[in-house]
């Protein structure tokens, strides 16, 4: 066993696919002190300007949320002590569910929310509870790993359709032989930043009596009025919509939710194993998330969203200026994304790693994302912007990209 694993690890090294963790010595913020132990680092802490978190609104280190978490701990202690169905379901969880239902209610008349410890578990819970043997799950090829794993674990028949291929999807759905159909998609695709074609997907679901699961991990808090997310952004509401969102990205804390018709939520409570058989999230965390939702919905949230949009615009305007030649000669591509996820697709894992290392040597931290997280031949720098960045930070990123790019020529 050990020899086999050592061989596998060596192979990953040889293919530039070995992953290394870094240690953040400080809070999630644009400037972080980082320690890395690997063959190219000396293990000394360094300050880096980071463009890698999903903390899109810069709330992960917000003083009000730090205080809310401490207050939650004073009110409820630090652990929930049990699963939701035994004794771990606290007032804080119940109130958070009400807050989420209230915030997202434009989706439908009878919307309810259910909270989970993580988004990964929410997707596992949702797809295994709804995806029984009489159901077909239709899943976009670029969906997040948690949706893929949820579909794998479900008893349903699973069909993966090419990214955003609505015509192909409709042909398959029209020929569906199971009783129930579930279309599953990221709302904002996590490695590309583009949006699913949600109005068309919902129309398709309606034509074929299917339900539509939208994973809004990267839209909730950032898109739509009051940060209600991608469904509000595109103006959709329907009983057929099942919205999943995460609370550790733009919301800056931890956890996730599913918001859907009351009957679907009732069923999840009865049958979703990833909900039932796990200790409930600490109530203090739910308490902090409630404070985060208030921030997201108020003026401050609005200002943060506006500032983030300005950073996205400045970055997209700057990239062709600093990388012009490489975009044409090497075929590098800035993904067509209007969101805070701004991937620069460079193709090979080696180029992605070399760029990431060259940026790091200038004190800028951008992760190289490689297969299997993305399809082979599409390795990329996944640059994410946050409202906690300033325009000066984006300028520093652009000039670091320029000189890193020069090294590649
Ligand atoms: C991050 C993410 C998840 C998982 O959420 P966690 O709370 O981090 O477990 C699910 N779906 C998508 C699209 C994500 O980006």
C-alpha cells in the first residue's frame, strides 16, 4: 500500500500536479502572512497580496462579524452537542433559516430554508435525498465536485451534459424514461466565473416537468438586489427552483443552505443523510451568519458590491494592456466573466505553475488551478477579487502579471 501511494505521489510531482498547502498565519484578507514548506520555499513567513479567496465582500475578517461570533459563543456556547434531529437544532439555526427564507422569498411563495455545515454536505444531502431510482439527474460538465459527488452517491440515473449545451440537454430530457427529472447546475461556475443560462434552463425544466437545482456558492451575497444571488440577478422565481448557497464565501463565515418549496425542505429533514447524521454547526456560527446577512443586505453590502464591480472592470481593462502579446502568441485567455472570479487560462499545468511562482516572487499570491479540478489543457490562474482589495492592489496585480509574463516570453 505505502509503496503504491509513494509511486502515485511521485507521478504527480513529475506531472506538476502535486498540491501543497500553505499556512496562513493571519486572517483571510488581501494582505496575509503565509508560510510554505516545500522544495522551493524556506519555511519563512512572508507577507503576500492574495487574490485567491472566495471572500468576495471582504467580510471574513469584519469586526462586526467577529463580535457576532463571540456573542454567539456567549449565548450558545461553542458546540451544538448533537445533530439537528436529536438536540443540536438551536434557536440560532431556526432564526437563520427564517432570515434566509425572508431574504430569498422572491423565488417563490412558499419558500423555506435549511442550513448545513458546509456546501459540500448540502449538495450531497440534496442530490441523494431527491435523486432516487425513479429520477434522472442532468448535470453540467463543469459543475462543482460536490454536485458531481452528490450525483454519484444518489440512486438516480445520471447524465452529464456538455457545458451550457441546452439543445443537447433538451434532447436527452425529452427521451427521459424515469418518473422525475432534476437539472443541476452551478449558477456562477466556480473555475470560469461565467453564469449558467438560467432563464433557458428554467423554461426547459417547465416544458419537461423537471426541477432545477442551482448551486449559488459564488452568486449569493454578491449578485442581485441586496445580494440575494444569481436567481434574483436574472429575475427568476418558480416552485421548480431549488437554490443552494454557501455561507463561507461572500457571507464570510461558514455553512450553507438549501432554499426551496416547503415540501422539498420537509423531505430533506426526513431523508437527507448528510443533514441527519452529522453534528449541527455550532449555533454561534449560525448567529454570526445572521449578522453577515444583515450586512450583506444593508447599504454597506451595497457599497461593497459596487466597489467589487469597479475592481472587476479595472482588472479586465488592464489585462490586455499588460499581457497583450501573450494573449495572442500563446493563446492565453482571460475568461469571459463579469464576476469576481477572473481566471486567466494558460493551458498547461507547467505554465500555470510558472506564472503563479513568478507572481509569488513579486509578493502576489494567485493559485494555479490544474487538472483534475479543471479539464486537461485548461490549467489557469484563478484570480479572485474581493471588496477588501483597493484599486491600488489591482494595479499591483496587473504590473506583477506584466513582469511575470515577460519571463515567459
Ligand atoms: C465552494 C463550493 C461548494 C462547497 O461549499 P463549502 O461550503 O466550501 O463546502 C459547493 N459548490 C460550489 C459551486 C462551490 O464553489
